[in-house]
């Protein structure tokens, strides 16, 4: 199986600077998705997510 994994530290989490907020989480996700879509070309993209906590 040939696959690649991308992992995102949202702003304000992990090593990413900034302050976490809903607009930033959405913007960061869209940026990563567009980057991945361009990288993948016509290949399938599978997205997996996990709760930010409760």
C-alpha cells in the first residue's frame, strides 16, 4: 500500500504559534485540504479526524 500521512497542529496547539479559535481552525483545515488536493492530483484523499476534546 502506497500512502502518505499529513498531520496538522492547529494554531495555538503543538508547535504552531497563534491563539486557537473557531475561525482559525476552519482556515487551517481548508489550507491543509487545498494543499493535499494539489499534492494528490487525481488520487483519492481519505480524511480522518478525532475530537478536539470536550
